C-alpha cells in the first residue's frame, strides 16, 4: 500500500483540479480562485477543518479514520477572513493575520513527475500562512462531536488565471478487460444515498499499479446547510467477484472491509433496470448505519477495455468530493461521481 499511495495521490490530486474553461485545442484555462483553510480541534476523537471555495462557500469537515462529514454554508469570505452561519450546527467568525508568503506545491512533500511540470502559463499561485482569530462554534447531529476554537493557524491560497497544456489526467497505457466500476444511487425523502466502487489496473508513466476503491455516503439539507457524509476505502485487493466476460446474466458480488459492513449483489439479466441488493452499509458520523444497497437503488456497472473504462474514469472525476473536497488545495484521497453531494 505504501508504494501505491504516492502514485495514486498525484493521480487523484490531478483529478481533483477544477475543470478548465474553453481554450484552443490541446489547452485549457484554469480560472482564478480563492481558498482559505485551517485545522481545528474536535471532541470524541474527530479531527476538523474549515475550507472555503471562492468568496461565498465555507465547508466545515469533521473526520475520524475513514469516515467524514461535511457541512457547507454560505458566508462572506475574503483573504481577510471568514463569516459563515451554519444554522443549528453553529457559527464561524474569523479574521486572518498573515505571517508569511510562499509558493505552494500540489501535494506537500511530493515531487511531481516530469511530465506534469511546466504545463501551465500565467501568474503563479500565491499562499500565505498565518493565524485565524475569532470564534468557531459547532456541534454535530446528536452531539457526535463538538468544535470550539478562538485562535488557529491556517493559510490563504490565491490562484490566478492560467492556461495549461493538454489533459492532466495521467492514466495512460493498457487497460485490462476485467476492470470494474459500479455506481448505485437512491433518493428518498430529501436524502440521497450513493455508492461508487472500482477495481482497476492502471499505468502512470512507467509505473503500474492495481487498486480497489469505494466511497459510499449520503447527502441532505438541514435548513440552509448542505450536509454530506462518507465512508472511504482504498486497498490493493479485489472487492468484486464478477461473472466472466460474455456470460449472461451479468453478476457482481461485492464485499468490503471496515468502515463498510455487509455485502451486495449486482444483477443484470438483460432486461433493464439492473438490481443492486443486499445489506451493504456504512456507519456514518451522527447518522449510524446507512444502507448502500437495496431495491430502491438504481445501479450501473461498467467494465471493458480502454475506451469504456476511460469513460468510467470521466464519470468518477465528476464527483470527487463527498468526503474529501474538490479544489486543488483540498485533500486528494477520494474518487467518486459525487459532485452533487457537496
């Protein structure tokens, strides 16, 4: 696992970059952006952070191990601080005092491969480290964690418009026919539950690796606050048992280790819709056990050669942020079609 993570971290961070605007063929435009971030103390073994996206959106995230919860609220955000109302969950009022300027790297401490360097032209990103002072007060559902702080170190990152060459998605090479991506979604009473799972063998430059990944969670709204929760898993082993290529009906049985529990079965008998049933679920912060399979789910399984799997990777790229964020300065270890869950 340790040898896989540096390669995968770069790949996932690239997938997390904001989509570029239209440009001449072979190039894309990265828009101007503003990100503020600080880590916070939290109770009951959780860690917490606040991260902003632009001048209006603030996200308070709490996590423990491989599960997390994100609370997104509107507010007033500038390079000078954050004012955001999280409704019944709490309030954030912070001023930023800059101490030092520096040039940030995509992933701190990790040197990018040569193929990914010098791909962009324009004013470089500027980061400032300093201290946030003011007040943070937050309590999760059923009191699963509390966050209180008055003074914390953090950073402000300003990215400027840049024109970048080529597609930064670094996967290239032979894609095996037995790669699998599964998506399953259910919407009931204002709550969306979603699962993405994949197992694949991919190449990154001259290096190749195999992995299995799963993200499952739920989203809802509490007042004006968007709440999304997720469980995340990545490991070097197969999680699907899939029927042979060409055999009908198409079946796929999945079993995941913690933080997930239970099993689920995908069945496509050729007459849509396919089914995704079982007792697979995950225990999410403040929500308890959330089922991620059942008759109410709509499911789709993708497998096949390079073109088919590239299409699947494109859909995965769309939703990168149920539990981990989606900006170029957010945590890079997530991969799912979960953009609607922000």
